[in-house]
C-alpha cells in the first residue's frame, strides 16, 4: 500500500489525483494513531505530513519499501535552532487565538514561503478549530532529528523539493544532498500538491506509482 499524508491546514483531497486501489489518503485531522505498515508499503508525506511519515518510518525501524518526502524538514539539530523555531511556532499559535479564520488564512498565505503558491481558501470550520491542536502536536521544534536514519536508509528515500521554494531548496542543499540521498526538484513553490501533473509524472517515473 501507498500511504499519503497531507500538510498543515490541508486535507486528503489535496492529493485526490493520486487516489487508486493501493493508495490510502490519510486525514491528519482524523488520525488517532499511526497506521501499521509493512516492508512492502510506501509512505508519501508533504511538509507536516512528511514529518509524520518519518515518525512512522522510525517507529517501524524503516521496514518499508520507500519513503517519499515532499518539501519537508529532516529535523533540527541544535537547541538554538529548536528554540528559534519554538518561538515562531508559539507566535503562530497566538495568531489562532486572536484572528478569525479568514484573517488567519490571510496571515498564513502571506508568508514568503508560499509566494509561488495559490493561496489556501476557506476550510471547514470544524477542521480550522482543530488546527491549533494539530500544529501543537506535530510542530517541528518537538520533532526528532531524522537525518541520521535517513542517511542509513537512503536507498529507500526520495526527497522532492519545489524549485522555487528557496527555504526548502536550502534544506535539501544543506542537509540532504551532501549525503547522496536522492533529491528531485520540480517546478513550483512549497505547496507542491498544487502541481498535480508534474508531481504525478515524477512519482510515476520513479516507480512509486
């Protein structure tokens, strides 16, 4: 099976074009426990979903077929990095407390990382209300540093990055490429799920689909 995990403020429908009999589109807002995977399973995770995919692979000792990570982060190395990130995360959580859904989405879409992406629009109110809890549960500053395991299992890793996403191109260049982990870039910014044709073609070419 192929397990797909969407990003923060997203939904399984972001990857609806990948849906087929052997693909499960997981809903992070409804996922109470990590799925059980086996050595023939593949994980595909975008952004926050990529962090979750790495946690699942870690819990399973990387007994899987492939892990595909799309514009995600392997994990912060130093306490200084974690503290800086935590300050940002706390500021985001504060915005949830003071803004309406429309105001928050405007605030979120204005981040430079999303400059090349179509803006997120209204999401169901019940999902929006759950978003602070989801953000808190899976925030990067709390994540393990998965880079050592990725290096050990690099034959199972495909790292995908948006060519116009300067931040995550830097992550790929600094953390991933020096360890000969397979990296592929496709045109687009951070929200690469919006580039359905290019992403589907790449996953097909790489034998994932």
